[in-house]
């Protein structure tokens, strides 16, 4: 793999840098930097999404015919890296990176024409209905059922951990349409409107005091048959395609490396440590150096997989490697950050947001205030999208052939 940038790539990088400099307002930068949860709130992402959509740089994973920018893998990587360095807000992935590519690949022309422009414009905000109580790692055991009645499906059951369901107007859900079939074969992939009497959403507040996830209940909820993606019983195949995109297919390393750069900068200034500035502490600095090496090695693996994707090959089970390694590096970074801020890193603010005029006064710096809630929310990185143990099994069986 050729790792050097061509003259065109370097020119593209300049264009991205100029764009970010011009368009990333202080409010957007602050919203991104001061969000301790995994997802950034829609009041921040909505504005950033609309800026990128206007430029045609929003749906980086979509084919060009549906609104993707038509970038090479290198351009995509350059864009993600520059966004991470500039501190741009993470976009709402559930529409753009999960259900969007599914509709591009498996949707009917009518589904594409209806849903894709509404994802781009932000008119539709999506949540994901896969997990259920009793069906997380063992997803194929899911019980939420959808019965066909005339031109509708009637849905009953519940989903759990539905991230941002309280903001969403659509949910993509795995539902059981044939209870007689073998577990995987009885599952279908259904799009369901959230704004109806048959759906209720109950908050689950995380140990960091954030409301990010929910339990979602379906009590004779309805969705029209034209909202089924693919055929009845094809849900498992579609679900796996989506999970491969969830676990990889975008660039995680640039954000990890940018975070390490920020930590290094704080370490030079942060006075709350036991021995003054943190970069006097050899143990913390050794941990920082080790993490940087791990993140750099990970970046090469990620680039290799991106190069495969650019040749038109599917993301495949090796995305489990991306998910596993990036989640663990991220958690180690969060842990180092808490340690870096010493006593100030142990505060747990109860109110949100932690940006703007309503933010509570921090003890020490804003970065110190964010350390513990970010660490606590970040425990989820090795659970959602499939836990570490599940990723290791996929790697063992499907990548290494053990
Ligand atoms: C913050 C957060 C956000 C989430 N967002 C969403 C969302 O938006 N939509 C959605 O559908 N889901 C979401 N999830 C759910 C997530 O995908 C599940 O939590 C995950 O798949 C694990 O399932 P579980 O919680 O039922 O744990 P379990 O499957 O019960 O696992 C419990 C433990 O047992 C281990 N284990 C289970 N089976 C095996 C096995 N076969 N071999 C080895 N070890 C095993 C697991 O690794 C884990 O450590 C979210 C979860 C979190 C924490």
C-alpha cells in the first residue's frame, strides 16, 4: 500500500483545512469538545450536518449517485483526520452510517427516493432497534414480533439501549416475522415511524448522569409494508451488513491520535497534578507514549482495510478488529485522562450541557470536569455494537479461521 499523498491529495487536504477553518464556529467546536457522552446532542450536530450537506461532504459512506462525495479512500481518510484535528462534532451515525448505506444497498427505488434525501437534510433522525432484554450478544434470539395485517405490520415487544430514541422520528428494527422459521431466518428489517401512540420511550440515565439511551416499547405499533427493507426473512443478512459498517468502515484512528495530542498539550499546562505540570510525571508520560504507539499501529491497520474497501470489497468480518482495538485504546485514553487531572479529574457534574452559558462551573479546568463523565460513559465502547468477547469470537472464527 502506497502511504504517500499525491499532489492532488495534498491540495484536497488544504481545501479541507480551509473549509474547517471557515465553517467550524466556536459554538460547534465547544459543543464537540465538551460532550462527555458517546453521541453529540442534535442541537450541535444539526448545524454541522447542514453545513456539510450544503458542501456535498456529508454522506462519506454513500455511493455518489445517492449523495456521497465520490471520494477515494485516501480523501475520505484525509477528511476524517482533519475533522478530528480541528475538533469537529461527530455526526449522527445511525442515519448516515448505519441505515443510510443499508437503504442504498437493499432499498427499493421508492425507499431510496423517500428516505435518503431526508437523512441528508436531517429531517429524519434515526435510532437503532436491535438489542432486547435477553437478546444482546445473542441477537438472533430477539422476540419483538411484527405481524402482517393487510398493508401494515403490527409490532409488539420492546427494544433496549436505544441510543437517542428520545430524539428520533424513525427507528430501524429487527423484528420476528416468522416465529416458525429457524432463529435467523424468521427475522426481518423494518423501518418504523416513532411518532405514533403504539410506541413509548423510557429514559435510562447512565452512571455519568447523561440521558443517551432508552428502553423503547411497541404496543400494537404500526408500520406500512413498504417500509420493509429487502424480503421478509432477509433481516439477518441485512443486520450483519449494517453491523460490519458499525464496527469499521470509517476512520477511528485520527480521533484517537488527535485526542492524544490534546492530552499532551494539557499535560504541559495542567497545574493540578501531584508534582506540578503533568509532563514531569514519567509514569503518565510513558503511558501516553505507549498509547500513541498503539494508536499509530492501529492507524496502519485501519488504512489497510480502507484500501480494501476502496477496491469495492465489502467491509467484512475484519471490521471486528477495528472495533475491538479502537474501543480498547479509547478506554485507555479515558483512563489516562482521569489520572492526569488527579483530584480535579474526579468531579461528576449532574447537570447538562457542559457547554454554553448553562454549563456548571468546573473545579479547575473544563477539561478536568469532562474527564470522569467521559470515562464512565466510555465504558460502553467495549459493549455496544457487539462486546469485546463477541468481536474476539468473530475474529477467531471468520478472520483467522480457527
Ligand atoms: C451505551 C450503549 C448504547 C447502545 N446503543 C444501542 C442502540 O442504539 N441500539 C441497540 O440495538 N443496541 C444498543 N446497545 C446494546 C448493545 O449492542 C448490547 O449491550 C451488546 O450487544 C451486549 O448485549 P447485552 O447488553 O445484552 O449483554 P449480554 O449479551 O448479556 O452479555 C453480557 C456479558 O456476557 C458476555 N457474553 C455474552 N455472550 C457471550 C459469548 N457467546 N461468548 C463470550 N462472552 C459472551 C458479553 O461479552 C458480556 O460481557 C447499546 C449498549 C450500550 C451500553
